[in-house]
C-alpha cells in the first residue's frame, strides 16, 4: 500500500471520525489487526505506553522484527516529496548522508538521478545499496566528524524517536550545507498504526524542533518537507 493511499486513509480517520470513536480501542483494533497482519497486535496498540521503558536493544528489535503493511512497500516517501528534494539539492554538493535509510530506496534513487556520493546509516546489520556505503549506527551518536557531508537527509524517522532533539542536533552537526527532514503532518492520537510518538500537525512545531535560521518548510502530499541551510 503506497504512501498516498495510507495518507488518504489517515486523513479520513483523523479528520472525519469523531475523536471519541477514532481513538477508542474497539474501533481501531480491526485496523491494527489488518495492518500488523494479526501479529503482536496488543503490543503495537500500546507501543506509545511501552516505548519509554524500552532499552535501546529492545527498541531496535521492535523495528528490526517489524512485519506490517508498511514494510511491504519500498519506501514511506511520496514521489512529489522525492522530486522536490532532489530539485532543491545544492548545486555544489558532492556528498549525501541519509540517516534512517531503511532499505535504501531514497539513496538508490539519488544515485540514479545524481552524481552524489551517498552514505546510509541505520540500525540494521546490513543494507544493500546500488552505490555508496552503509554504516550501522545510532542517530543520537553519528560516527562522523563535524560537517562530513554536504547534504544530510532524514525521512520518516524523527517521529519515531523517544528524544528527537539530540538526534536533530547530530544531523545538523555532520551537515556542511543542507539538512533535509521529512515527517508526517499528523495529529496526535494514541492509536496510530505507525508507531509514531512525536506529532507535527502544524509546521511551527517542526520548525521549533529543528531551529535553523534559514529554511523552507512545505506540506507536500501530507508530509512536511523541511530544507534547512547550514550557516558556516
């Protein structure tokens, strides 16, 4: 199920269903059951309550072992967002780091459309990329020196983080020119099928979280696309 379809379903649930029904367990259980293929449904329904007591390895395992309808699609990104970011790459850029790269869809797309040297980072043991390098690591402790990459991207990741502020500071630290962050434009509900724990229903929430002086933030097909310029 591609991103445009799930964004449409999310919009109908969040905007058209009364909150007292929308955020009730009995109403959402069938959706969770389908989305998570009948596996560990209670765990994922109560993920927002459990996540803050998880150790780092428990948290990583929850994502590494995840099997749901989202993992069946090649990416959480929508095509207009992809096109917008590539169009706005700095023309002087030579290197790009993608933090939370997943299975490498974005990096493989960048390699096909540009001459950038790409690097991916995530918590998996291995990610196969068409070109470039993969590094296993933690977003809160990126294993790179300051200003290592011209462009640093991070898509559909900060909404999952227990504490996004140190992670965002790390993204900014290793970026030399641009920081690009994509996250859903989404209201808070307890029962969301996406394991999100941070919500950005208005762009000001995201802008305050990232805190860069020069930036552009646009809603593109239900996702915030934030492009910040690093000050030297």
